[in-house]
């Protein structure tokens, strides 16, 4: 089943191809749910908590953990919502910074996958290229 969100933005911040089959890309994205990564932003150490939702019935975005057989039923196109909660890590405390939301469309293209990333709003220190690095980096682990 195609999981397409009818309110997916018409403009795209970044489109890129991944040299992996569609189901492998979707599996990696789903496996990143409820995980975190740390990175440097200026002089700060920033923790990014990832929450991932998928399109459901063309009108909703539902957390991936609420759809039991997602990987068995998904076919050739899927729209995801990535929430990145940024927290600055200091020596003695954690300071909430921003929540950044990305829409991510994955389409099957033979043995490759086409990806389209769009940032909602202007909050946060990340951009669509960071989403590409995050997904590409998941395959290198």
C-alpha cells in the first residue's frame, strides 16, 4: 500500500537519490524512530531526538510504532514526518533548543530510491542536507 500524505508540501528543499532499494531505505528510516544523535552546532554540543511518523489514510501522520505491519504492507511510495527535538548539552544541564519538522517522501525507482526532503518553518539549526546525511549515515553503520 502506498502511504501518501495529501498535504505534502509542493516545494522541495532537497531531492536526492539513494543507491538502495525502497524497502531498505524505509526500514532504515523506521529503525531511526525514538533514537538520538549528537552533533556540534557552533560551539555547542547538540542532541537530536528523532521521532518518525508515516502517512495514514492520506490525511494523517501516525507514529510508526502504531502501525504493526508497516514494513510488510508498504509498496512503492511513502511520506514520512521527522521530528527532531534539539537539546543543548552542557556539563551540568540540558537546555531545550527547538523542534524541527521535516517532510520526507521516498519513491521507488528501480533498485534506487528517490528522496524529497522539505523543512517546515525556520526553527532549529538543521536543514534538509542534514536529513540526507542522517539517512545516508544509517547505511554506513
